[in-house]
C-alpha cells in the first residue's frame, strides 16, 4: 500500500483541520523523536504506531519506532506485568525482577536514544529509563487500564515511572498521581489503512466466501487477540443464547501478539469449547483486508472484554457503521454510547438480548451504525491523535 500523506486525509476531515495540523507542527520541523514498544505486530499499539510514525514524518518530524527484544521468559514476565496492572494477583519473585532488569539493560544497549524526545509505550520497556543516559524529555505512554493494579507489581514499576517527564493515558480515570505531569490522549484508528479503508460490497462478499463464511447468514463477530481479558469463551456463551432465537453465525477472528505467550493456550481452550457448533468459525492471523471485510459484513460486533485499555476494535467496527454490543470495560464506554452507537451490557444475558434485538431490527442497526461512524469521525481518527501529539511535543520541545 502506498505511503500515507497527511493530505490524503483531507477528503475525510476537510482542509481546515489539515492546515491546523500542518501549522501547529511547523515549530517541530526537524525535531527527532522515537517511539519504543514491545511488539511490531498484533494488538492496538502496533496498529497505531504503524500509521502515526509515518504521518509524523510527513509533517516534518523525524519520528522513529523501535521494538524491544527479549526471549520467552522476558515476555512471560512482562505479560505478568500486563495482567497485574489490570488487577490480577501475579507473583513477582526476585528471580523475575532480575531477568526483567537484565533484559532491559540489554535493550538499553540495543536501542539508541539520540533523539530530542523519547516516548516509551506500556510497561514492557518502561525501565529503560533506568539504564539510559537521559538527555531529553521521556514520556510514558500507557495504553492499559491501570485503575486498580496489583500492589506488588505496581510498587516495583512505580519508581521507574516516576522518573519520566510525563505520562499519557487513554482516559482520565487512568491517571495515577505519579507526581509527574499527566496527559490524556485517546487512541485512534487510521481510516485509510487496509484495515479501515472503504471496500466495495462485492470485495467484502468475496473475502468472506473465500474463507467459507456465508455472507447471507447474519454475522456476529468478535475481533480480538486470543487473550483471557477479551473473554472469547463468554462470547461463545452469548452466541449460544442468540442462536436459539434467531438464525445467525459467529466469527471469532483473532491473533496472538509476539509479546503475549498466553495466546496459544487460550486458543486451544477455545477450539475445545467450539467443538461441534458448525455455526462458529474461528479465523487465526487473518490479514487486514479480511478483518475490514468482516467488520463491514457483520450485523453486530461484540467486544466482550473484562478489562480493556481502549479497544480499537470498537472504533474500527463503528467506523464501518456496524453497531457494537460490549461490556463497559475501560475505554469502551467512550465509544459505545448507550442506544446511540451500540449497547453496553454487563451480563451475558443482556448482551445476548441486545444482539437478538439488533439482528431482528435492521432500522435500528442502520441508525446506530450511522451515529457510530459520526462519533468515530469526530473523536477517534488518527488525525486527531496526531494533533494531540503535536500539542504535547510542542510543550516539551519548543
Ligand atoms: N487485530 C487484527 N487481527 C486479529 C485480531 C486483532 O488485526 O485477528 C487488530 C484489531 O483489528 C485492532 C488491534 O488488533 O486493530 C487490537 O487493538 P485493541 O485496542 O482492540 O486491543 P489490544 O490487542 O491492543 O488489547
């Protein structure tokens, strides 16, 4: 796919918004920044950095993106951090701390920090700040719901976080009182990426039939990493209730991030549970165009997450005018506005009822779908995200 330029977005957000981004970025011309995270594929952070880094370069910022390296034991430990920050009780013996710090030190040598500003994403690379000769502002960008972290892990990580010059969260409720400036920047989707660009109806149908999904049977979908926090087993239970009342099929499309060692186990459990239900299809590691087509073809998209930083998958579905039924976790209520862009459901029964209602009511689906697209256009596109970063960088660099 051709490289994106800011001007390509003019047809979506209009010229004044493009000009405003360009003008406010002018003082950052030639400044260098680097983003560092833990995976280049799978999950929302990689999705965002793929687009954002390119657009930053298009407006004159020398932006780079580095991914930390590590073996199985390192990523087991950092997945434990992720789980603990989302509230799970995870043991953190001295041995694990030692491995984490040694691997972080190794990464501090493999990664160069000659930039004017450094943005570190999530907890995996957070301790790099301890090992670098810090010559510039460092910002910690947290994509996770950290409202009630497990205290053992939090007290290990907190001293590193306090060394940053600022922390960025997806929503106000995640602020942590770290004693450093704290900023809110909600995530976003790229409306021109392969995942979200317009597709013709015939291309959508072709993508489904090619994968043995009948586009003429109403589709309920969840697109998510195979992760217990996304509760795919709960999705199956919801679907089983819906299936009793109306003709439909479930598609579970998922992948596994390279920094998430728990994925294969969850996937195995899932396959066992699906077993003989021929109305359920699981799709592993599908490309962006298929995910795009699936989100478009679905009558309802479910997002049954127990914990969720933001859930880009929700914005992706709404952008395609597909209503979403979801648990009110993390950033989901920012996107799913009750009765306006979809429905929040706090039990499986409620979720099933909402799905049945939507499947039987085309007019309601169309109305919520239009409102969902408008909501994303106003709030959760990459161009707004870029503008927020520019504003923040300017406060540190000019
Ligand atoms: N995704 C994908 N294929 C899959 C599952 C997920 O491309 O099989 C993408 C999904 O479309 C979204 C991202 O991975 O862009 C997940 O981001 P989200 O914020 O929803 O969740 P995270 O994985 O970061 O917890």
